C-alpha cells in the first residue's frame, strides 16, 4: 500500500487533520526533524514515520520527547502488527499502524518525562513561524498547504 515514507506521512496527516489537529511536517528540532508534528490546544504530538526499521524509528521518537508532550512511531499496519510492543511501552513511545482504511493504536504514548522547557519553547517558535509563513507540506490552517519544506528557526 505504501511505496514511500512520504505516502505513509500523507495518510497520517490526513487522519490527524480529520481528527482536528493542526499539523506540520518536517519540523526542525536541534539539527534533526520531526516527521509530523500535530498540535491540539497546548498539547504537542510528534510522529516518526517509517516503512520498516522500527528500532531506528523508536530511537528518533525518543529524541523528540525533550520538546513534545507525546511521541509515537507510525508504520504500515501490516508491519506494525508484527512488532512486539514492550520496547515502546518501556520508554513511553506510542506505536500506531495505519492503512488507507484505518488507524490502529498498538501502544499508547506516555506523557513525556523528559520535557525540557528551552526545547519546547524553540519548537513553539518554529510552529509560530510556520503559522506566519505557511511553509509546510500539510499545514491544516488557512495558508497554502502545497508549499514544500519549512523554515529552520
């Protein structure tokens, strides 16, 4: 179903937008990027999307916990269903499998215990820049959603 991570991310973004989140893609965070950042009110959710290589995705998702409230790995449902949940549960990272028909939460993320105020503040500045310029791939607000990339703040 998903030929590229970009295909996976597009479906993820559609689910999140439909669920009422403000959604940003490829958000810079200390020299790295969060694949998808979803915001609802004052809560920030990071999503790391991978077609395979769940252990790499898990490490990347853990890094996001310094700046977001929750972090989740997203994979094709057929792959995610075969992954043991324990490594994700141990570190408080969610695991979601998606297909074009459904979203399945296989493990729920825990509230970050690693949140670091300077990192969260930096991420909020980046989001505000996105809101002002509209330069993201799947920004769900009033700006053009076809722009590529996002500014590095």
